[in-house]
C-alpha cells in the first residue's frame, strides 16, 4: 500500500511536469481559423491523456526497478505471480472507453466542421507539380495567391493535374488531399487577418518541399476591393502582355519557379539570372553557350543536356507548351541577362 501511494503521487507529479514541459514548446503555430478551435481542443486533451499514460508506465517501471531490485546476497527466487484478472480487465476496459470517447467526440466535431453554411465563398484549388492555382468561380477571378476574407466560411474544392497533393495551411489546422480526376472538399473559416502559406503535405516529387503559395486573410471590404482589382486585371488576355511579361506569368503558373530562382540563388535547379548567353558546363564535360536554341532544348528535352552539378530531374513534360508560350518563356529567360 505504501509503495502504491508513493508511486501514484509520482505519477501525478511526472504527468504535470510533462504537460508543463510540452506546454512551454511551440508545438503548433498560432491558430487562425474557427474550425481549428476544435482541433486544438482535442489535440490538447489527447496530449494530457497521453502524458498521463506515459507517466503511469514509466513511473511504475522505474519505481519497481529501483525499489524492488535484488539485495546483495539474496539468491532466492522472486514470488511466483500467475496473473491478475481484475488488473487485466481494468487496463483493457479503461483505455477502450477513452479511445471510443475520443472517437465519438471527434466524429461530432468533424460533422460540425464539415457542415454546409449559406453564403459560403467557393474557391477552386488546383495543385500541380509544383504549385497551386486558385479560382473564384463566382467572380471569374483566377489567382496564384489565395486571398480570403475574415469570418466567412470558405468551401475549397480541390483537384490536381498530375499526382496526389495535399492542401494544408498549418494555421488553419485542417488539410485535405488534392487528387487528379476528383473534386475533394474542405471548409474553413479564417479568423485572423495575416499572411500564411499553403504547403503541400503529400510527398509529390522533387520540389515537393518548395510547393508553396501565399495566403492573405483580410477584412471583408479589403477582400471585395481585391476581387474588383482582380476582375479588371485578370485574367489578363495573353495578347495584352509583352512576351517577357507573359513568360514571367507562365514561369509562375507552370511551377518553374519552385525549382529555378531569378535572383542568382541555387534552388533545385540552376538560377535563371544571367543564364542566357553564359557558358554552361554540361554533365558530359563539354560546354555550350546558352543561346535561344539551348534554352528551347533545355525546356522541351531537359535530359538531353544536363547541367553539371545538377540531377537530371527536371520534368520532361513541358512539350505541351504552345509555340507562343515557349517563345514567351525564352524571351523572359533572355530578359534576365544583360
Ligand atoms: Cu505536392
């Protein structure tokens, strides 16, 4: 009995210490959505239960190891224990109730989070290797930034053009897969104006870790103003842009900028700054001058001339670009050299 009381007190002390310890670390970023309240609540509750169970096991094991260890000179056998039915039933039934409780609680919150609401803002999200596009079908707006008004429920309809991606804004807490050939749904009500980032939470290829898109949560009137500005400006008909402007737009839309920088920094692939006209060392030891022809080949058939020091992982998929688009990209690349 004495041992039991001491061990129980230790369990409580260790539980409190673990909870305080975990509480002092930033486990999750600041919360910025209404639905996230439920997620955080359940996350904290689970953390408390887990801390308690961890303490329970660790304290009893360590206590036994220290207090009931063999005394010097004692060579007798320990007592023979044949099991304890009451204990076994207890440690089966209690966790069962806890786990089922969490299951029911989670299901209730999930149905609340996914519930439809009148006046939802619909945003169609397309994930691609390696970037995101956002369409506001009710307003005819198309954007590479995700603008959202505060305190209005958003219905995201998600899809993908190539492989499975996962739409995730950590501050909103919830995420959903974007699957080619399918529309999946996710509902979120942003509550905190600010700048966030969409990340891809599904390992989807070489530049997966660079698959970001900016998220901007603003007041409703600012959102309206943004929409109106967009309607005037976009979708800008390609023929209204100079080839260089069009190339810059394509580089972003096609996800080239997930792998290539335009500021001289090396990312997954070589930077585009100063590329045109420079001498390119190739993998096979030869060098070529990056003229227009080289740039076209590099885009259409990336494996044919691999730049030294880089893996041959640029997608050979850009043959679908039209002549106009290819010319615009090349013009843009040329504009990055003086
Ligand atoms: Cu992805």
